[in-house]
C-alpha cells in the first residue's frame, strides 16, 4: 500500500505542477515574479563564506536544445528555458559557487539524476555522478558519465553523458559539494533543483534503439509538426491536414502524465517496445482514464465531434487542464494524438490509413459472411459466427500508426516499422491496446511473433469468405466464394517532404502497402496467407474448404469515383454469360449511407430485376439516385455504399459486389494576405461556397497552425443557400519559421470541410 500511495502522490504532484506551469506560461509576468521571489528566498539565507555553496545551476537550455535537435520545443523558450535533451548524447551545465574552488584537488561535486517516484540505481532510474579530473567519457554508451569542461573563477562547466537506454520523461536533479575526504555532513551543501529535465529518445544516435539513419526521414517522422491523414474510400481517399503540434508547451507535460497514468513502470520507459505499447493503451480511455473517448454513433452534443478537431494540441490541453478523458474521437483522432505523443518523446512515427480494413474477431484471417438457404444474409448467429459476441466487419478506412525501433526481443530482421493502434477494437493481454507488431512479421505471416501480428495481418490481408446454409455440410454451411483482394486495397501515409495543400492533396501521398504484404494476388502473397492460416485453428477451418460455386456468369459493378455533393449518380451492374446455356439472373441493387466503420446508417434507394441471358450475351442494369434521395440521409464523411447481389438460378451461384465512395464537399480556401514577418500581425482569409440549396446553421470554423496561432474555435453566422462563407483573421507569428495554417468547418447540414495553406515567416525587421 505504501508503494502505491507513493506512486499516486508522485502522479498527483506532477499533475498539479504541470497544470500550474501551463497556467503560468499564459501569464508571463506572474511567472517572472514567482521566479524572482524563489531566487530571493534561495539566496537570502547567507552562510559564512568559508563554506562552499552552490549558488546556481544554468542548464543552458537553448544551447543544449540546438545540439539535441530540440530547439523547436516551446518550453525551451519560456522564461529561462526548460532543459530538453536526448539520451545517447551529452549536455552541459554551468555551476556557480559562492567562491573559487578546485574540483580536482580540494572539493568534490556529485550530481544526482532521479526518475520516477522511487529512484533506484539498479533499475536505471537513479544516476549518481561524481566529478573527477578525467577528460574522456566512459566508452560504454549504456553508462552515465560526467567530466569538467572548463573551470574559471567561481564557475565550472560540466558535461554529462546520458545513458543510451535511460528512461524517457522528466528527471529531477540535485547537486552536492563538499571538501574532499570530508566525513562531516554539516560541511556539505546539497541543492535540490526545482528544474525538471526532459530526456527523450534519440533517433539521431546509432546507439539508441530508435536510431533512424536518413535525415529526410527524421525531418518527417520526428520533427514535422503538421501532417496528413488519409480518409475516404478506395481509390478516391483524400488527405486531411492534422496539426500534431508536438512542440507546444502543453504536449511534453501531457506525455509525462500519460506515461504515469499508463501504469508502465519507470524502469521500462527507456524501452520503445513497451513505451509504444503503453501509448496505444493510454490514448484511448477504455481501461485507464486515457486521453480520448471513442464514439461512432454521430451524437456528440456533450463534446466535440471527431471531425471538429484540427489537431492534437487542444485535445491534450483539455486533458491536462481537466485530468479527464476528452470527448470525442474516432480512429484518425486516436492516431493523430498517438503520432503527437510519439514524436514529442522522440520516437519516429507515421500515421497510416488502410483502405477496406478488416476487423477479424476470431483470428480466422477471414471476414465471414453467412447466408441462409434462400440467399438472405444472416446478420448474426452467435452459435455459428462468433461466440465472443462480435461480428467480423470491413471499415471503409481505418487509421493507425507505425513507429520505428529495433526489436531485440524478435529474431534478426524484424526491426524497423512496427504497427500500433490506439483505437479500442479488441483487447490484447486483457486491455485495449495493439502492437507493436513488426511489419516484417505481418508481411511474412509470422503469427507467433509478438505483439498482435494476427490482428494486423487480418486488417490488411484477410479473405472475404461467403458461406451458405447447407444441412449436409460438416459445419452446416458450404463455402460459396472467397474474395481474395478486397481487403487492404491500399495502405497510405504521408511521404517525407512539404505538405501538399493543392486541390486533391495527391503530391505528398505515399503508398506503403508493400510494407505490409506482398503484391496482391501474387504467389508470395497467397503462400504467406496460407502459411499464416496453418498456425491457427480458426483460419484452417475457412481455408481448407474449396468454393463450390459454378462461376459461368461474370458480374461487375461500375465504380463511382467522384460525386460532388448536390449531383446525381447511378449504380450500374453488368452481367456476361460465358457458358453455352441460357442463364436466369436476378440482380438486387441498393444504395445506403454508411459510417466509415462499414456500419449502415440509412437506406437510400433499391431496385430489383430478373432477366434471361442467352449464351455469350451481356446486359446492363442501372439504378439512378438523385440528390434529393440521398442528401438528408448522409452521415459523417458523407459515405455511400452501393451493393449488388446477383444470383444465377440454374447454378445457384451468388455474386456480391460493392462500391464505396465519399460525396465530395468544397474545400476551404485559405489565403495569406501579406508577407509574414515575425512580430507583426499577418492577415488571413478563409472562404468557401455553400453547395447546398439550404442554409448552413450552427456553423463553427476552427483555425490552427503551430508558429502562427494556437487552435481557435470561431462561431460563424448562418451561411445562406449557395452563398459564400468568408472570415478574416489576423494571426501573430513570433519568430522566423516555415508553417502550415489549417482550417476546418462544421455545421448541422455540412460536415468535415477542410483547407490549408503554407506560410513563410521572415525574421523580425531590425
């Protein structure tokens, strides 16, 4: 109980401190007054000059930050600067004493760096460093070390080497000085510093387990604070700008609180495997009062809708202020926050989107669809489908993260990108967490390698298997058909380089499907999947049965790629009889609005027809859908699913085709109206034309841009039918930078509009 109470007190004290500091950072004058008072209190208790005393310690925050690729962190610029460095390297401090001393012969200086509620040297959470006269560091990069760089007058410059496997987070520091060989404790001076030292992963250093060699990739996967998350349906998914904002002053404190809340032991926080797994757990709120509450029903009146966020800063700020989960998020929100936390801690990370993403609930590597004797779909049969109570499903898209690290717990060759997923879908080891799953293990079908490889493998490469009720079959169903290419049509991420703010957001798109599986339909891909299937009983059941369908009629559904909102469209199905006999065909076509998870929202249109195909004959059936039919039935993302169910009377063959697309909405035009100069107001303009013949009500514009403005939520007056929405705003850049200004717009009638523009800020005029 005593240990538990100590940990809880440590967490509470950190929480209180971070909230207080965040409050003070918004009131710089008050912070300065507090600093002066604290300095006065520290120095007013004068002691005889004969006793050596440490007067001050300068962590040289800005100098060390530049050396460690940490100069972008806003905390470095606040007040005297918060020290932020990366492990596997060294940093310097300047210690001032009350008189001249000789650290080589007369006085002994000892530094103590402690981590967590109960620091312990054996656990690697306490480093005790005694200054000697040596000039070189210990060659073992796993060890902390210290040396004197320079000593002049009352000041000494000390350089500290940080262990390459040091836990990541906030460290406390104390210094002690005493005469050499002195045993009388009254002659020592111990200074416990109030300064918190942030130590991060160091992917720039080859001794760190997160090492990434290419500078271009480090710029993207660690330092880029604005990125893109792909949303939509294959093949027309488009990129949505997301402000990661990992350098904001609220983010690192939030990361520390998250690690404390996750329950991950302090000594484990130097291991990117366990840290990333903990991040996948704590970003959702299901188990441990984590950051974001997930919700998918479209009702968000007591919070913010998932499409209302432009980035992670506001979410983490609310979490720190209230110490309570934030409402609401969906997969891309979870992934955006995960990316922010990873990059803030120095763990290279990217956001990935899987189009046609499978949710396999029983580790069968198949998405199973069941039909009765008459060909009607059986929505749910717990005794046959899943005793666990969940159905297999296919999401139009699903978003998660890849993180970069070595994997010493796996055989050679399985390091590099690892998939983690914070969206709470299923438990792993009893909690809602997923990964890190080695992409190489996923690609090879190595189901036995931890963590959660089977789940990720199914997401990108499961077969869709359709079963029909058959009393004579061993399991009561016969296998009709297996679609081997529907799942995991594309896995997308943003490629390294600048953000594309163009019309269709295409130039910065990178397909990384090959990282997850061999080329679809290749022999290697089939061998990989079947090899994986042999490792699980549930999968062997589906893969051992051959399909029984006689496929002598070819069906196809015409893809609908881009439908601007307000336009009409049509479902078109073609049927070709390839046999030498006539075939009687029945086609049922439906259109329905869907949530991006694949769950149906509202029926829009339906048509059914039967006809006879003569040998080698083909026919086409079309179902037109008007704007008036679909508009009021759209839900988030404005996704529509077209389904064609085709049956052949003579052979009992059943074919199922579908097409999913997102109705296109206007983009917000973001205009920068003058040259950006640090310290001067920068006028900007946001506009778009309402495409609907009805007014837009309850409208909100959100503007966000690191280096330009903190997230702003702006109520907008009603926008008339076919009218233009225009809003002018001044932003206030503080220093020279290359930035991206991001905007989103939501109303009752029109959701999820986005836009962005690049901004160059010149240095302040002299």
